[in-house]
C-alpha cells in the first residue's frame, strides 16, 4: 500500500523527474567536454614475504595470513610516509625548475618569482631532499616554498589524492600507481617513489638489524664473562677447602657407614653368643674344680694373653685401614699361632682325675678369646663410625655453598646459552633476510579510456536519484490525508464517501448545478448520489442531518447545498439550515426569507408555523450560539414541527474547533456527518474533536473526504 502511494507520488511529479536529470546531463556535458586526458603509470615491488624461494633456509619465515596482512599494511603505510612524499614533491619541483620541458605549466606564483628566487628555491629543495627533511611551517621562507608546491599541485595532499598503493590480491607484490594529466609525470612519480621507498626501507631494516646484532653480541660477551667469573669462584673455593667431588666423597662415607654398621651388628651378635656359651660352661664347674684348674694352667695363660693383645692391636689396625686385605693375612697367621698355644695349654691341663672335663676347659678358653676379639673390634668400629660421622658433618656446609655456586653457574649458563641462541638466530636472519626490490620501472603509457560519457550518465542518474530521494523524504514525513483509507486508519471512524475537486477558478454556488457545468460536475454528481444513498441507509427514517468539520473551510457548505439539491431531485422536500454563525456562506448565497434568530426565538409573537415555500433558513452571523437564541425545549419543539413538514433537514454547523457552537447543534441532529478536506493533516489539537465524534457512537454516520484526487481514487 505504501509503495503504491509512493509510486503515485512519483507519477504525479514525472515532469520534475524528467526535466531535472535532463538539465543536469546537458550541464555536465559542457563541463566535462574540455577535461584533459588522464594517464596512469604503475610499478610492482616484490616484498619476499610470500615467496617461498626466499625462505628456503628459514621455513618458519613465512607468516600466517593475518600476520601477512599486518606486514603488507605496514609496508603500504611506509610508502605513504610524509617524508617520502616530500621527496617526490622536491624532485618534481627540481625537475620543473631545471628542465626545459617541465611536467606542468608554471603556476601563476612560479611565473612571478625572479631568477634569483628560483635559484634559492632550487637550492633549498635540493638540501631538503638530501637530508630527508620537511619544510617548516613556522619558517617564513620555507613556508613560502610550501606555497609554491601547492600552487603547482606538488604538495603532499595533492599527490596523495591521485596516488594509490595496494597489495595485488594474495600475491607477493605491492602495486604503486599514480594518475595525472601527463604520462611522463605519472611515470616519474611512481619510479621516484618506489626508489625512495626501497632505499629508505632497506636502510631502516639494515640499521635495525645491525643494532640488534651489536646489542646481542655485547650481551653474549657479558653473559660469558659472568659465567667464567662464577666458575672461577667455585674452583677457588674447592681448592681453598680441599674439595674434590662432594657427591663422590659423601657417597663413599655413606657406603663406609653402612659397611661398619653391618660389621658392628655382626660383632655384637658374636659377643652376645660367646658370653652366653661361656656362662653355660662356667655353670658346669663347681668352685673346687675351677680353683684347681686355674692353679694348674696359669703359666700357659700368660703366653696366650700376650698373643691375644697382639691380635687385638692388629685387629684395631685392620678396622682403621677400612679393612685392608693385607692386615687380614697377618690376623689369620696370628690366629693360627693362638690356636697352637691354646692346644698346648689344653695338653697341660691338670684336672681332677675324678672329673673328665678337659674338652670343656679348652672350649671355654677358645670362646673367651673369640669374645675378646669381638669386644675389641666393636670398640674399634665405634671409633671409626664416629670419625666417619665427623667427616660427613664437615662436608654439609661445603655442600650447601658448592650447590649455591653450582646454581649460580647453571643460571649463568642458561642466560649465556639463551643470549647465544638469539645472537645466532639474528645473525642467521640477517644473512637470509628478505629484500624488497623493484620488479620493473614504469614507462609513459597511453591515456586511459575517456570517462566523459560515464560522468555524464552518472550525473543524470545521480540527479534522478536525488529527486527520488527528496520525493521519498517528503512522502515519508508527509502526514497529510490523501485518500479515504488513510482517513479511516488515522481516525478509526467509518467513511461514507468522498468528493472530487471541482476544476476551475472560484466556485459560484448559485451556478453549481447549471447546465453549462454539466460535464464538469458529472463525476461530482455521481459521488453526491453515492453519499446520499449512504446517508439514507444511516438515517433509517430519521430526518435531521448535521454536517460539521474539524476546521474552517473544509467544504461543509458545498456538501450541504449539493445534498439539498440531490434530495430535491428525488422529490424530497428539503430544508437547508445555515447554522454556521461564524461563516454564514449559505445565508449570503441564498438570501433566505427566514432567519433562525427569528424562527427559534421564544416569545409570544413567534408561535406561527413556518411557511410551506421556505427551503432555507439563514442566520445573521455574529458571536452567538444556538442556545443563546432560545432554550433547548423550545428549539426541540420547533424541530419537531419542521420534521412534520419536511422529508429531510440538513444543518451546516460551525467547525468542531469552535467548541460548543458546533456541539449545541449536534444535540438536535439524528445523524452527524463530518467533512475532511484532502491534503490536510490531523493536528494534535484535533485529537479531542475526533474523540468527541467517537463518543457519539451510532449517531456519527461517517466521514466525507472532500477535494480528493479523482485519478488516485480511480
């Protein structure tokens, strides 16, 4: 629905949509016919970022897509750096100042400067180009040279307007292009810019990489010196404290401790078993036998005791020497000698002839010797364990200090290896770094295809689109009522019909239905007949019809007169009452014989009935209301008399904006019809009037849309 309405708006303004684009096309033709041809030159720069052949020694050098995009964006940003564009500006001015065939015709400013000023400008431009410097805005002389660049359109803004640098799809190349009116100028700009970019980028990268290598080289030397210093400190500490290898020394002491503890346990077991056995043998001798025995063998025990002491001494040395095997042989030899002495003692035993206990005596003597050996060796082992513990405790503080030294050395080694790895990697990348290069220089080319026709067509399309947009904006923000559906949707009230606009100048109500206006009024008459039928359906035998509106001059008078005429055509006796005190147009047109101020006046002299030949009751106008003429009961009685004489009574009331002046008439109406003029909007102040009409419920018959566009309605 909205689209259809908008298309109707476009069709209504079709002449505007044709004339404006046509005028625009004609103007554009004269504007572009003298445009100069355009020349475009391009160069390709290989970056090596994507080319796999550049990364044969470094496969990890090929970045991911996102990283590649960042790198290409960075390169393009460098190409457009102000200092590089300034180089182009300087070289263009140097060329035009020195070459007999300049790229562009000298500007008005350049033509006015003297030869001396030209030389000075040439010298400044040359110096700035060598030093990669910009012209200062705050320096009066250099600012003047900036003005000279702008006059020749060689300044940064002018150059960037026609310069572009893009990556060619997903390739390894950057395309630099420049468009101008001179083929040599375009080629000169892109060739100079590509050369300056490669030189600047190469110098910057090399300087950065060399600085990184120098820094890492110094860092590697510092880390190596730190590592050597810490190693030397550990060496001095070990020499000073007689430390060879703490781990091996502590392990050896631990092994000795285990071995000595095992021997100690064995000696304790031997000592306990021998003591038990000796005690059992002693219990088998009575005191007399023990006394006799000791007296008989005392001289032989002295030799055994001497041998035992030698054996004890040798056993102590054996333990102290960490059980050296060479002492083992001497101990075995001395043990054999002791056995012989014991046998000799056994042979000389003088025992009681009544008691045969020679074997017990010999066994006891051997057990006592074995017990003493175990006891003495246990004492030696305890001393050795004490010495081992002392030595082990001595190693503990050394171990902590050495471990601290070792930890410092490990950290220094790690830092040194990290620095060395970064140094080697940077050197490797420096040796195999990717170098940007110019693939091919630009040469002057033929002019680009003319865009004049395209510009003319685009201007026509743009102007047409602009007109459509303007019309759409007007249509979108237009809240006026143009058709019956809009009126119904906006008010939520029913519609009885609509009336078309009557063509011509001013409307003469007296001649509205004359024969001379028959063709002009044909459609209007058909619409009035349709409205008359709808009103009859609403009245259903009732006779009083009130015609009102929301505001003045919406067509109430025309509708009232037209309905009166239409009803008279079907042989109905019609009474037309002009109730609009504010604008009594019917009274001024019809010049009635009876006025409502007289007819509705409640006085003893005014009780006569109305004449049968009265068809119009007018009013004298003025600031007055119906209920100010007479009271409601009398007026109602008068209307009852009128209903007896007339088939239909049509009342034109003041607009609802006049408040009670209109509403007083509606008290006596059977049905109410409201006229709304097309192409008007409903104001906020009229919302209450619409609400009043809704509250009339069935008394309100509906809207009549006046001055509607007949073509739109069809």
